[in-house]
C-alpha cells in the first residue's frame, strides 16, 4: 500500500463524502485518475492552527495504487516526501498461539480452546492479577485469550456500583475508600478525560493494537487516526464492561470488593497470596504467577509489599493545582475563533516553563470541555483530577499545572514521596471542610484574605472558596506563580485574576517503582510488577501496553520458552 501525507482541508470539514474528497485530492496531486486509487482510509488526522483563524485539518491517507510497478516507482520519485510506501507496524507477540471459538446461532461464545496446553492453569495455578485498570485488564485479556483463565482481584466495585459511589461523592461528599475515582472496575483512567495519546516511541505496533482493541469493544473509530485520540469517560465505561464480559466468556474470573494484602513466600519463591474477600474475611490462595497492577494510589499495598521483601525505590512525580478557564478563552487563543464556528473540537494546550530556580513547571492531563473532580481515595484527604465526557461540552477547560517534586523536596526515604502527598491532601481537605478548595488566581498570587464561601461552577464538583496560598512550600509556590505568568504571555487571559485554582493535584504518577528484571519479574520469582502503579507507565495507553508486555513474559515463562 501507499500513503500520502500532508493533505490539507480548510475547516469546517464535512464527514459525509470525506474519503471520496481525499481520494480526488490525492489523484490531483499525483496527476492520475482517481479510479486508480482503491480502498483509501485515514491513517492520521491533526489540526494546523498556525495561520489562525484559517484552520486546517491535515490528513495522511493510505490506499492501494492500481498501476504497473514502473508507474508506481515513478510516482514515488516525483512525489518524494509526500508519497511513501505504507507498511503499518503489526504487533507480534513474542509467544504465539491460536484460539478456536465456537458460537451458537446467536453468535454467543459457547466453547473456547487454545492451541497451547497450559497445564499449570488447568491444575488450578492460574495467574492472579491485582487491579483492573488498563494494565491489569489488558494483561488479563491476553492471558484469557491464551486459555489461562486469569483471576482478577479488584478492591473496588464493578462499574454500575462504582458509578453510584462516585455520584454519592459528587452530590453528598460521602467517600467510599474502597470504591471511588481511583479504585474500581477500569481503574483511575475510567473517570478521567479518556485521553489515549501516548509518548511511547512505538515501532512494534502495540499502540495501534491497543487502540484497535478499544474500538473492538465499542470505542469510536476516530481514535485510530486522530493525533490526540480521546474516548471520554462516558464511552470508556461501556468499553470496559464489554471487555470484562468477553474475558469472562474466555474463562477469566473477576472478584470485586476483594483486596490484595500481600504475597506469601516459600523457599524465597511465590507460593500463595493473602487477601480479604467482599465480607472482609482474610483468606489465602495458591498462586504461581502474580501480576501487581494496583494503580498509583494503593498506598497500603506498597507498604505491605515492602514488608514482604519486594524491592522498590522512591521516584519523582509532580504536584500542583488544577487550573480552570472558560473553554471559549482557550478556543480563541488556539484557533482565533470559537471552536463551534469551525466544527472543531474544544481546543487544548500544552505548556512548559523552566523557572528561575531551574525547576520545570508544566501542564498535565489537560481536559478540554471537562470538569474538576474529587479524586480522593482516603477519608480526611483530598486530591483532584480532571474528567470529561466524549463530547467535552462542559464549557470549561482545566489542566493540572504542576511542579516537579523530587527527593530534594520530600526526602530520601522509600515512602517519603507518598507521605508528602498525604500531607498535602490532608491540608487540602481541611481548607474547605472536605469540599474541593478553590482560589481565584488573583487572590492566590497576591495573598489576599478570602471569606470562605461555596462556589457553584459547572466546571467543578462541590467546591469552597479559600486561599490556597501556604499549601505548598514557598519555593514551589513561587515557581508556580512564575510559570503561570509566563503561560499568560502565551495564552492571553491564562493568568488573569479570574482564573481558578483547585487543589490539590498529587496523583500525577506513582511515588514508588516496584523493581523488575528483564523477564518482568520482581526480586521474588513469579511476581510481575505492571502498569502505572508499579512505576512503568503514565496514562491509559502506556499502562495497557505494559499489561500486554507483561502477559507476554508470563506466557513465555510458563510455556518453558524462557
């Protein structure tokens, strides 16, 4: 196949007839008849806003070229840089197998058989996965498709109950520490912006494999080609449930409200695990392969792992505030015009500043048309995050503006970073009596006294107006203010007195890393650290990719290939 890059269409662009239009444009560029171009499809779509308010969509389109070989070679030479051979990377697992599926007349799976015989799984020693976030789910999916019937333990609720719990927190401020924005089916990413953009430098095809898997389970197909793919929490919730239901058909088992406590060793190797069931009864279970994908907020798990002798190290992360603006302000700054006028999605931004102290302060997890939510998972502590629906139609933009936090800030101990997070969250909780504490930037910058009052704003959950000044140390506050002023020079109005800061953003990444070797195992054989909570990912896609890779390691090891 071939691929033509850099096709520009001025916005707005109609979806109806788009592929035919692109086909005609390619034919004109190549000076051939469009009849020779077959089966076109969009590989990538991005937005070019450099000449605002003239905004363009830029497309890369793949297609078959029905011409003699010498003509195709001539076109490649004449259109060098624009026309290229298209060889998409296809993810190939290190371990290969095939699955035979029999279905009834209604298409329901009745029987699954695998080309490989995993005796250890049939003997009851199936893999156990801790956590059902992207890493745990994708690891479980691959193992389930291979016939290993994995068992997934999740401390939170299945999706329907989890939604009820988060609504109770939103409306009434009542937190369930076991089931909330951080814990439950789908992990923390389910109640976020649903961004699938990743910084993975992927030549293996694993990113495309993950995106196609999401589409297979019900995500919109535009995530396959948008430069900044986005599902949205409302759609992602349905995708996760579809994923779980198919995994159960393959023989996977999910146990919700079951909390992993610690591994149990015998002769220095994994023998079994200790966990508490949905009734709080502590039990033990034989286990020969344990995947640790607990998420970055499983603080009790990290402590228990350390007590069990699992090697870990502290790692830097970032902390700061959520900054909220009217979405129109961001749209006009980025597009020069309202997004709706051009049929464009709400605009985003990415901002970075190195302050006079040499520290990096940057935007993180930007949510166009989103909402700032209470992402707490512990009573008496408060953390925030950004969340948006598929349509991103709240009318408000938010992102974290965070400063790098390392050992020079929190200390050298293994859990010093985690305890630093806890102190910040406890202080944030106290500021507004458990509501999200919010400052206007002008008050924060100038240190104004503020009379506490409730804030009603569709871009934020239950909030109370305070002054967040003093929450961080003086150096961090000075760095954040300096960076905000610089960002105001880039996006007009960004650092206005009316911009809102919501605190506190602490769960940007895990404060620890669970060490693993080239086989994917920790210092205890049979234990596989995985995903964002283990310190090996930074978002939905990269966590899912790590889950797939860990599944590969397990399949290789237990098939005797490594």
